[in-house]
């Protein structure tokens, strides 16, 4: 009997050992591109309302009328082969590409594109505001879309937005059931890839397969499938990449990213994004209501020290508009560089500083964001010698935002740290959301009010449609104005640090589409 | 026995209800508007108002709690703010993976803990005893994330023997698609006879199960050791020894069986504890369980998901306690007579 037990135990062990052989699993197949992200991919499925991490997958399933090219700083044709506007920028005509079909099999027509955009406008969720200027849409023929706007707007840029600009087949399911049809894990785009399977909560959450009738065709070398892996731990992601089991990791920490430099199989890339970290200074109450104190804080920040501490994860931000986006300037009159002497002089003029009245400021930031935590710690230590004490409060974003929006000024913070990025390639996003006068605070968390700036931003929005050089000049003046009034300290621009297999060719980051990899454009190694 | 059981179930339900109310109130008292997470980062005030109404956040707290309880009883646990999916469907997709991991971890813990505890008692004061006590302290006190990283480094990075993450090799999804019945790949593969996935799922289970099982293994080993040593001093063991039974039989047959009663209680309680303890381990091994779901929920102030996870764990705790009570009552009639 005992012999039987021993034999059975040995057999079981042998079975496990046999199973364990090759248990590392197959490496990523050459024709499958595997993208590693840290959190759930498909939060939303509806192309009209999606407004989250799903952009990384949906951008390979759906296409837009235009696509922003960061090299030319212009919107370029995508589903539209050409586009033009009248001189005022109030009527825009888009000529659609012929021979394009949705993944449902139906052809792309002006009527279908119109239906998609009108559904997005009607649902009015996520980034639907990008169609805000649209008064009506006409379809004079099967392949022409004409937008009549309420006021001049750069609709070529709006149409290239990362969210809410997707053109899709609204007839993929009956109108009342369409939202539910999407949520079940379907897509109805025109992009190169379509859903193969969706395994919610699994390591490989989503797999896309090539759409055989894709209008650009499948000649030449292309990936035939895309997998989206959800790997919360960066160390695990690094190990998967090192073992060649995945192709691309969206973000590691700077130390792990640097550890791949010189690797024979893994490449590293770094590119400045359009996401900048801003510290809003309370212009309405407390010591920061005094412009001199705000300017002193702006001079006291050790910008280069913060960037050094972030080990390549960030680069310097001059003004408000990030590098790579039109309206950005590498240098601006009145830009702040660390100057403690000036900071002390400004504080002294306001009655504060070393040996004078002490200042205590509350700073809020999002809990769990290690970069924000580091910045908060550095600001606290940099301002302490100036007799400015910073009380750091880390909290969940909804809590931080609720505190910032509080109708009771006494409950608000002095410094509000948060990221901002645009939904389409226009500096207007920063100004209208963050610095336009608000009766009740929403995103203007410096509580800043400057009627002159309000007028200038309204003019800049219209000029962007009709006269880009004039708009650029206006944005320069607006940024100089903000530097003078110092309602915000632009701390840095985040740098996208990517790691990918060297066998992946042709990868280029496009900051207009955060974290998106356009897999069709990549060339797998033969 | 029926009255005893009814009383225990009633008490358990009161505890669960209390936990839900407390979690609900705490989640609502924390400043912040979950609707801001629902609608996205650049939402307009009108969109935010619409989202608050749609999520029922504009109603008074007692009304929200009442609606929640009504929903729980009818299978509607609310919509997750973070995933935009029904919480119950999210839990149904995530909880089985956590349960699978915890069950595997407990099997590992029992397989190690019982023989180790027995050996420590058998050679009390000797080298095996010292080794088991040291191992138990190690298992109980070692940070799970550190242990996980070390195991990954050795078995994946160095030896290329075991997988680093996931529940099974994803490339099998194209060659051997898995029919999903329980959301537990080992069970699903076994039921459907999908042997490649079954083998892959078993090997993927080893490292996380060892990490999660380290704590209960330490507890069980110490409990078995202490319990067996207690039993050894009792009259019936002296009698067995006097009758000339070999020492191996004294330990394995006569001392271990009565000593296992407290171990059963501990195992049930450790099961519930381990379920909450897997969160970090799941993140490191990319295990699609409740861990990452709960972490995302907390970060985005996803009240329905936070309450859903809390409710689920409370139910498991209460269920485990109830099971212990029943088992003890079955084993020891004095308990149900009290």
C-alpha cells in the first residue's frame, strides 16, 4: 500500500515537473504586437463617449477625419483626403476617402460619418465638446461633409482629437441597443484592427486581429494581431520585456527604464509629452493673493532639481504650452529660473521671508502618484529656508478636486498640483479651462480672473481657424501675461519613457495621442 | 442544532449589514464627488450634474443606502465608477481568480504546515523543531511583495522554470481557446479537458500560491506543533504508549487527529484573511483577481466597487466563521448546548 502511495506521489511530482518545463510560456509571436499597460484597458467601449485608457486600443480600431502630425504641427488627411475652410473659418468642407469600409462591412459615406458625429454631439459625454462649434452638418454628396459652425474654429484640429472624433458605423446595431452592443466588446470602426477577444480582468485583456479589408491594405510587413496586457507591477513588466514575451511597455519607473540602456534586445525611447504638471497658486485668499508672494514662489522653485530628481521622467516647461505644440516658445520674456535672492526680495517686499512673518501653505496632490509626491517633498524643502512652511496633503483625485472647487474659500488649498493635457492639438485647452474667469471654480483652481486675458483667449480661438501665425503671437502675449501674474507654476513636462523590443521597427511617439502605438505603422522584424 | 444555526446566520447577516452601512457612510463622508471620476478629467459642469443624477449621488444618504440594500437583494450591486460595468459582474469576473489562488495557497499551506508542525513536535527541541519554528516566523513575518519578487527572480529570471505572471499562457488563447465556466482557469480547463491550458494554469499557480500560502503555512505549522504537544500530555496518549504502539503511530494516528480540531478553525479564518491579503500578490503576479480591482476602486473613489468588494469579503469572513462554528458544534456537542 505504501509503495502505491509513494509511486503515486512520484508520478504527481513528475507530472508537475513536466508541466513546469517550458512553463515560461511562448514568447510573443513575431506577428503579434504585445502592449503592456498598468491598468484596465477597456473602460469605455462606445467611441462617442469613451474618455479613458481605452484610447490605446481604440486608436487601432477607429480612425478620424484628420490626424495631427507633430512634425508639421498640422492636421493631415486621414479618413478625409482633403479639407478646406472659408476665410473666416466658419464653413469647413471635408472630402472623404473612397473604398473605406467599417468593420461591419458597410461602406464609409458622408451620411455615415455625419451620423457618427451627430450621435457623439447628442450623447454629450467625454470630449464631445470638441464639436461644440458645429451648428449643422450637410452632406451634399456621398463623399463630402460640410460643417457650418456657430463661430470660427480650427475644425481640422478638432476633427483630429484623441477622443470623440472617431468615425464609426452607427448602424452596427439598432440605435437603442448600440451602446449595449459596444459594451459587450464590439467595435464598428474603419481602423486596421478589430476585436478578436476581450477577457475582462485577465492579463491579456484584449486581443485585436487584422481587418482584412483595411483600406491601406496588408501588403508588406505588418503585425497581424495586437495584444493589450495589463501588468500593474513595473518589475513584472520589465521581466516580461527582458524575456521577450511582450513587445512594448508603456511606462516603467525611471530606474527600471534606465536599466535597459545598452540592452542587446530592448530599446529605450524618450520623448516630451503634452502633459505638464502645474502648481496652481490661490490668487483669491491667503498669502498667495499677493502677486509678489506668488512670484517669489515661482523664483524659489528649483526647476532643474526637480527634473534631476525625476531622472529623465520630465523636462523643463517654459510658459504654459508644452514643447511640440504650436504656441510653445523655448524662451519667454519674464520666464522664471531659480533665483533665491529675487525670491527673498519679493517676499520681504510683501512682509514675509526669513526673519519676518512666517507663511504656512497647504498643498494638495493626488495620492499614489510618485512623481507628484516627489515634487511636493521637494517644494516643501525648497520653501522652508524662505520661512514658508508647506503642509502637504495627498488625496484621491475626486477628493482633491472637491476641495479645490469648494464654494467656501476657507476650505480651499493654497497650492493645487495637477496635470493638464489637451484633447486636441490646440493651446486653447489650457487657457479656456485653467485661466478663464469662473463664477464657481471648476478647473480654474488658481481662482484667477483677468478680463483682458479672457478676451484674448476668445480671440485666439478664432484666429487659430483663420490665421495661425497671429494666433501664435497672441498665445505668446497671453503666456507672458500669466508669467507676470504668476497664478500657476509650470513645474515640468512629462517625458514618455518607453521600452520596446529592438525587433519592433518604426516606433514614434505622437504626443497628440497619449500612449497610443499605431501598430499598423510598425514593421516586425523578419 | 437548527436554533444554533439560525442564531449564527442571523448574527452573521447583522454583521454584514453593519459593515455595508459603515462602509457606505465612510465612503460618502470622504470629501469628493465620485461622478468626477465617472465622467472623466475634462468634463463640463453640465456633464458632471448629469452623471451625479444618473449615479443617484444627488439623493439623500439614507435613500442611497436603502436603494443599495434593495439592489443587493435583487442582484444589483450598482455600477462601478471606474469600469462603468455592473459591480456584481465585475466581482463575478474577478472573485473566482482570487478564490482559486487562496484555495491553492491553503492547500500549499496545509501540505507544508501539518507535516512540519508534526515533525517539530516529534523532535521537540531538536534541529527539525528549530528549523520549523524559524520557517514559521519567516512565513508569517516576511513581506509578501518581497518574497514574490525573490521567487520571480529565481524561478523565472534565473532558472526559466516557472512563469512570471498571469493565470496561463495567453498564446494558448489562439491555439487552445478556453471555455469559461467558473473564471478559474484550472477548473475550467479540467472540466473542458483542455490539457495544455490546464498544465499552463497549474504552473502559473505555483509561485503566487507559495507566496500567499507562506503566512497560513507558518500559522498552521505553529498551531499543529502546539496542539500536538498539548495532546501528547493527555491520558489516552499515555495509554497508547503503554500499549506499545510505535512512536510514528502515536503521533500520526492518536495525537494528530484530536490536535487537528483547532487547525480546522484556524484554516477557515486564515482563508478569509488570505483573501484580503492577496491584493498585493495579485498585483505583482498580474493575477486577475479582486486585488487590482479594489486598488483601482479606492484610487478613483469608486464607492459602489469599494462597497461591493467590502461586502464580498465580509460575506466570506462571516461564511468562514459560520463554517467554523458549525464544524466545532458538530465535533464538540458542548458548544451548541451553550
